[in-house]
């Protein structure tokens, strides 16, 4: 029980001592019982507050605490707890400051309220030099907050300083400049900094801190001061596109404010902008200095309540034509035309620079003046002048041309006294094919008409003074080639060669050479060659009716090199004949109900269908005897024959056009029905058709149904019943529909043959016979146009008129 009592007493003593220390560490007499581990964060905060109220740091309190009995270990713990509390507070302050002034670049330490202004394109002043500087939204004169603080930056209410002490003693805090222009630093007190530069304020604050922190005076700790938040100032812009009051950064400059205001207004000046400070003109801003030479001396910093006044322009002129930067420019008093050329970046490469035309305005009318090149440095432009810089003339002052049979035909420079031999020498001399008897000079006379001067080129280049004529500028010399006068000869080869064509003729060209050039003979070439040669004579020989001279030559087809060669002449036509008997095997196709369907070679030129079917093993037991037909491909020549035949149906009639289209696109074969029963009885009958290459023989299988299609109520297949007629099958599918043309119905038999209904004695109609596998087709009635009431009235009136005429003629 006694031990428990003693423990409670000791605990209360420790707690009381800890509480006493927390209440006042500076006034306690005995600190030997203090245990820092038992102190809460609130107690540590109270100790820090006590130190701040006494303008004392924990390092300054060290000697006093040790003298009152606090062990060095406990004091080290206390110092560490205070340091951790300070670090936590700084982080919290930074986070709060970041949340309040957060901008797009979160990595920046320095903060500033973001100022935006939507750009409006100035269509009225688009030609005014300098307007594009304020219209482009990608341009921005906003100050860079990441740059070092200018040493001449003037502090004022709204700025915030980051003050830190590093070294043996440590301290960090963000201190705002109050409305009274003072900063309140813990342990140091209030310091007035308003109106001071950042450099001067830094020295003043460092001096105040050094009086409190002994290690700063000794150099063991260093003081750092930077601008963490920039204040916002108010400026007024007058005469801009968007005039008004703007809240901008205190680091902003004149150009930044002008950019926010959209630049000068419609009639605003770009060269006499006034920065008014304290009701006086502080700076005259000329934007042209920046645009022309990049001089930013006018881009001064702004202060709170500054006014930017943009007056109207006094003198504007226009430059058009061949300058590098045409547009509208503002001129100051005393500036010359040479300054205007500098603003326009000078003449371009096509400009006529000897003089410039100017359109001026007097008090009553217009007038035109010319400024000579010598006046550019003295002529003073006037308001409203329009300067037109024209192009140079499209002509040459020293051009001469040579073309034709020289090694370097081109355009050369002319000099006085230049002769044709000099020009030929400059063109690297004459080619081997140059025609030396004559060269032509086309010369431009003074009245701009042209003339031709002929030169004996051979004598001229050999030094004949008379032939070596003197040239003039703009002369065009043509040196002819002898190849220009040579006729282009050709020879033709056709027939059994691999590449029949028209070939160039060369001297000593032989038949062997031409055959080799044509790729050699084909395998079907015969030994006969016919050569046709043109007849040339000065006089007409009426006794000779021949148009050409023919040569018949025998060659050896197996060799392209002939033992006896034949020399050709220009325009000869060579024909290599084909062998009389040289035909490749040709085939027909048989399909359907035969023993061996497939392709078969025509054994003779007059092979019949019976022979091929017999070679195919004959008809099978499933074959329909009425189902044998031949499908013959329609040849191109047959379609052309139809196209060439006129049916005399009129230009607008489409019957022939439809027929041609059907043959070209729809029908690829012509069907030939075969009466197989007749063929088997007599192979010499006409039913045994002679086959042609490409024919397709079809033998259909026996079918016990009859198909009914077309304009009927039900398209169907009806079982074949022997003895039943045509009408039976039509009735079996419900008859024809409303558009069906029963009288024109027809039957298609399995072999492709068709039969239609026939009429005899005007009263009786016989229908075609129906066989197994047949197809009955009912076509559609053609559309007929009914006569209108007016047409019936017209016919009636004609009949009445005819009746009246007949009665009149009959009357006696």
C-alpha cells in the first residue's frame, strides 16, 4: 500500500512539473523533473507561444533551461518536438496557400491571380501594320512568374514574402504585406516595407532578424527572402478595342496591358501611346520600335492606378504592290519615305525601284506624283497617301539565245561587238550533225517587228569576216541539223512473225535483219514470203498498171538466218505467209446423260453430232430422246452484222437496240434443237448437225413433268399425262392471270425447240402438242393505249363527213 502511494505522489509530481513547464518555461525555478515525452502537442504549442511572446528562440532559451535543472537529453527532445511542430505548420500553410492561389502550373512557388481576355479579330484594321500583334490569341505578354524577382520590384499591400532561416537556427514562414505596408515576422515583429524595392526590403528584414537570431549575426544561419505571392494592381486603358479597368499582375508591363485591351481601336495610334502616372505622361510608347527592331525599351512596368491612353492617329499611309509587307502604316512627324520602306520591309525581288507612284489627296481632288529613288531619303509622306510599287518590265536588257545542233543550247548574256562565232564558242561548239550551209537569226527590230537573217555557218566559224555577222540583243540563233531534213523511212512486216509491226529503216537493212527485229518466225510460218515495194518514177507509165512491185521469195522456216538474203528498201511491206495445213486441234463439249461426258476434239472438219455422241458412249437409259440440243456461242461478227442491218423502224424505235443489247449481254449461245430419233434413223439427214469449235452438246435426262410458267396464277410443274392437251395443263395451274396472253402461249420442248398455237379457217385454233419435260410459257399482253373521248369524236366527225360526201356524190 505504501509503494502504491509513493508511485502516485511521484506521478503527480511529474505531471505537475510538466504542467508547470507547459505553463511557463521561462518562469519555472526547477526543471529537473520535466519529461518531454509526457507533454502533449498542445503543451508544445504553448511553449512555442511563450517563446514568441518573449521574442526568444529555443536556442536562446537553452542556457536558461539547463541552469534550472533540465537535462541536456530532455532539452534536445524539447527542441526536436518544437522543430517537428514548426515543420508541420509550414506544410499546412503551404498547402493552404496552394489551394487558395492554385493556377495551371502547380509546380510554381510564386502565385498570381489569373487574368484572361478573349481575343476578338479586328476585321476593320486587319491591314494596319501592328494589328496582328493583338489579334493573335497565341501571343501573350503575360509575365513569367517563374523568373527571378526583379531587384527593382516595388513592394506593396497584397504581396507576400517567404522568409526562411536555415542553419543552426531554423525558421520559415509566408508573411503578407499588410494594408499598412508592413510585414509581421514571428519573434522579430513588424517591419515597414511598402514602397521599397525587393532588394532594399531584403536588407532591412535581414537586419531585423539578425538582432533576434544570434546565429544569423555570427553567420551560422542564413536568411532567405523571396516573393511568394504577387499583388494585383488596377490599370485603366482608354482608346483600345476593349477599353476599361483591368486587374493585372504587379509584374505586368505596358504591352501586357495593351494585349489585354485588344490593342488600339479603329482609329487608335500605334506610335503615340501615353502611359500616365500620377496625372502626368510618364512614357510615350511607340509599338513600331518593337515590331521593326525588337526594341522593348518602351515596355516598362506598370503601377497601381496607371492609365494607358491611346490617342487617334495623326498620319496613316498605304503601301501597295511589290513590297515585302504591304499594308497601312502610321507615320510620325518628320519621318521620310525611306522610313516607310523600312516598315514595309523593303522592296521585293520583282519591284521596280527607280521610282514609286503616289496617289495623294488635296483639299479638293486627287493628284498623282512620282518619287524618284534619289528622293526616298527626303520625301515626307502625307496623311492618306497611297504608294504603288510596280513590277519590273518583263524583258531583258542583254539576252541572246542559241538553239539547235550545238552542245549547250541555252540563253546567254550579250555584250557589244558579239558575233555568231563567239556565241557558238560559248555554246561549246557545233554538233557533228550541224548543217553548215545555213543558220537562221530571228532579230527583233526597233519597232518590235521581227526579221530573219541567214548566215553561212561554215564560213562564219572558219573566220570569214563577212559571214561572221555581228549579233544584237534578243537575237535568237537557230543551228539546223542535217537529220531535220532527212525523211523518216519505215518498213512493215506482217504475218507469221512474233512481233508484226512497223519498224525504222536503216541503210543496208536486209530481210534477215527485219525478221530478227520482229522476234523471229512462228511455228506456222511457211516458206513463202511476199515483199511489196513502191514504184518510183519521174514520169507516169500508162503501159504499166501495177501500183507496187512484188517479190516472192522462198525461205527456210526452221531457221531465222536465211542462206539467200534480200536487201530491203524504204516503205517495203513484208508478208510471211502461213502454212496451208496448220490448224490446232479444236474441241467441243458434251454434257448430260451420256456415258462419258467431257471435251472431245473434232476429228474432221465435218464431224457430226451423231459421231461425237457415239464417241461419248451414246445416250444413257435416263436420257430423254427429245432432250438433245446444241448450244453454239454467238460470235462477235454476228452481233456486228445485226448492228449493220437497218430494220427501218425509225430513229427513236428501241426494238433493234433491245435486240443488240440482248445478244451482247443476255444471250451468249444460240440453241440448235436436235431431232435425235431422226438422226438415229438416218445419219445423212439434216437433223445430224455438223459441229463447230466451241459447241456444247447437252443431253437432258427424262422428266415426267410439264412446267407451266409466265403470266399464270400458279407457276408449277404438273405430272405428264399421255393424251392430255395444252389447255389441260393451263387449267391445272389455275389459268392465266389478268395480264396473261393465252392466244400467244407457247411450248418449249426439252431439245430447245418451241411451238405456238396456230389458227386456221379464222375460227379454229390448234394448240401445240405437249411432251414430257416440256415447258409452257404464257407471255404478258402488250400495253395498248385506249382512245380518249376526243379521239372518238374526231373519228365520228370524219365518218360523218365521208358519209355526206358519198351521199352528195350519189345524188343525181
